C-alpha cells in the first residue's frame, strides 16, 4: 500500500514540473529565414501546387 501511495505521490510531483500554457511565448514577432520559411511551406501542405504558391509568396516578400 505504501508503494502505491509513494508512486502516486511521485507521479504527481513529476507532473507538476510541466510549464503552464500561459508561459508559451508569443510568436507574432518571430523572424524566419528564407530556408526556415521554405521548410515551413513544405511541412504545411504536401500538395505541390500549394507548395509552389507558398514559395512564390516568400520570394515576393
């Protein structure tokens, strides 16, 4: 019985170490390099047409 109590207590203590959702930084002012923008385009859509449009919009900026 003590083992289960200790295990639950240990899990509770470890889970309290996760950061709150309020501590997530704001990414509004994030500056991406051209390479990072292209990688983001590749991850955003597997469709080739969408990828081309996304990369063209990066080149136009």
